[in-house]
């Protein structure tokens, strides 16, 4: 089954991967907002929630900087 992703979701995943490789930890929602020129933190949260729902991302509840791209 192929999962359809929007351009913004693909950009977010690429940003997340690059940021994590460079820094050793995942970006905050504000860093994602700034890095992708999004209008608000809630826009970031919506994209992240959709990616979690599609089982592409995972995050640990109540933990900062815990976003991870799921491995196949």
C-alpha cells in the first residue's frame, strides 16, 4: 500500500531528518515552523499529527524533541 504525502509533509520529513543528523536531536515545533516558513506552530502540529496518524512519524508523549521517522 502506498501512502500519499503532501509536498509540505515531504518537506517536513526532509527537514526533520537533516536537522536530526546535524544536531543529534529532533527540532522543536518552532524550529520546524521557522525552517519551513510555516505561518504558525499549530500548522506544524497539524502536519505532524497527520504523519503520526499515517504511521510515518512517532513521538514520545510529554517529551520534548522526541520526533522520530519510523523505519520500514
